[in-house]
C-alpha cells in the first residue's frame, strides 16, 4: 500500500488519508464514513478504469456512488 504522495510527489496528495495505491496502478478508495453511500475520489493524472467499468481522466476529484456491496478501485490504463 502506498500513499498517493509517494507515487505523485508535490501535487498536494499528502493530505489524502482515505484512499491509497496498491503498487503504482491500482487506486483504492474505500468508504470510511459510517452510513455513507457516496464519497469523493481524487484521481491523479492519467486514465483510470473503475471496478464498475467507468473511465475517469485525471487529474480530477469526482463524487462517486458507493453501495454497500462495493469497494471502489480503479486501475490506471494510461
């Protein structure tokens, strides 16, 4: 597990404590607030393919829907 700051230094990601990278290409963004069904995910530069088949072009911050049966993760594809 890596902090986003480790892979993308000096871009302000050091303040993000509720999402992390597995290796250099998988971004995991679990829900950490009790009862929440959505959350904001910050994506570094690149193209990210989600576990729900969504595609996000970063850098950007996006609010996503998170039902109880989902652990959001994204794979960097470009």
